[in-house]
């Protein structure tokens, strides 16, 4: 009988948390043959990144995963799985906890934490936390960037799929044609923009229109569109399918796609501006230069996390390139004018691109998150 896994996810900020858990659920089902149930409290938001999902159905199977609505009240009676994951600290339903207690062999209970490059992560990864009242123990599992963490989420076939895509100009031309985007022109830079609201985004867009570098910007529908409208002087928000021309900038608004489609966008661009956690990781697997717009936290705690990643990511680069890339990232996340650092980055893009490929290979050498998670749970199940 296949090992059974239950993953619980509350949808926050629309796509980040569900993006991670949806990828993990599919990977566990496809690569390990586990019976995976994914409990989600907001199927409507989930459906935006999984177009085959029917939000009106409380139970359905999609891509090999049993998807269940996690109701706000009256959680249904169900057996507990062999492995239970609460994603990002979402508290489990009391009725489900009771089912866990009722098992003769208690489930392996995992709190899958948010990704961070901070040094303290390694010391907390894998720690056990006994429940104060119930005969259950929860373990903390931290994604991360070293052998002493949980690694990063990456499907086994992804690197080979990416390399084949990036080596096939005909396939990429067909992809652009499908999106209504013309083939590449000599000297043109292609950038994807999927970030949060930001004054830096408005200023950067304005500087791109006045610059000399021809730039074709691909903007999936999302939170940054009000900044696009403000920067380009539009009377209303642009819609999917709109093409806007301002000086050196040509901007295409794209419909929100599923996760496979977003991967292909990242693989096809020269630089990707991404947000949150899921897009952040996928930009690294794209092996292309990228800028991370980190989720804002109180008391600027997010800037500490940003700096921790930069300290790792920039190390292999020469000092001048470290400065250019670092200033662009820091300025964007501090809502500053990044026009000067953008010009510096344009001069080092070829070297940054080579670094991006090497960085991707380095992270894969540590092993992916799903593999490490399975190895960890198997030790607990012995």
C-alpha cells in the first residue's frame, strides 16, 4: 500500500504558500508514488495557478493529487496519514489532531517552514517539538541553501527540461508567438516583472522608457500593474493582451499562467524580477539573472533575510559586480530609485548570467527539498 501524506495549506498572498505546497504535492505523488492529499482553505485562489481545478468541488483529483477543501468549520471525519505536513505553521484542525492521536503508530508530523538563508536556520532544522498535551511530536523542516538544511524544491527532470528549452530557439519563438510577442531583435533585452507594489518599480519603469537599451518587458497580471499604470501615465489598469510602447520600453501584459507556463517565461527571459518564495526559487532554477522582491515584514525583518541571501549569492562574483547587483536588489527592496544601479547592472549582465548558471548547479548539488524530506520522514517511520 502506498505511503499516505496529508499536506495542509492556508492561502496567503494568493499564490506563494499554495505555489510551494502544490509543487511539493505533485512531486511526492509523481516521483515517489505516495498517495497525497492536499488540504486547501481557498480553492478559488488555488485555481488561478492550477487552471484545471474546479473551485466548487470540495474533493477532486488533479495531476495525481487528491485535493480537498479545508473548511473553516466542521472539518470532516477522516483518517490521519502516515506523514502530515502543516505548511508554514498553519494550525491543524482539532478533529484531525484527534485522528492523529487515534493511530496506533503516530504520524510523522512536519512543520514545513519558510525559506531563509539566515545562519540560525541550520541549528533549527529538524528539531523536535513535543505537543504539550497530546502524545504527538512535531519536527521543524527548514528549506535552505546548505547541506545542513532542507534544500530547495526542484523536480528531478526540471534541469534537463530547462536546458533543452533554452537550447531550442525554434521552440522559444513558438512560445513567444503563442503569447503574442514578436521574435527577438538584435540587442533587445527581455525582462519579466512579477513583483509586489513598489515605488522602485515605478521609478525603474520610468528610467527604462528614457534609456537607450531596447527593453521588452513581460508583465503577468498581478500586484505591480497599478505601478505600471502610474509610471506610463495610463488612465486605468492595463489588461492582459495590452502592448504599450514608451521610448525604449515595450511592455506586454500577460495573463496569469499555471506554474509550468511561468517556468517557461523565466527560462526565456534575460532577467527576471520575482517576488515571494515560490517565484524566488523558480528564478534560481531558471539559471538566469534575477531580482528578488522579498515579502515586506514589520520592523524591516525582511531586509535581514534579503541580506542573508545576498551574502551567499554574491560571493562568487568579482567585487564590482557584487556591488552593482547588490545595490540594485537593496534599492528595489528599500523603495529607492534604482536608475543608477540598473545602468551598472546592464554592463555586467553577461558575467551575471554565467554566475546564475553556476549558482543553480551549486544548489542542486545539495539535493532537493522533496528528497531530503522523504529521507527525513523515513528515518522517523523506522
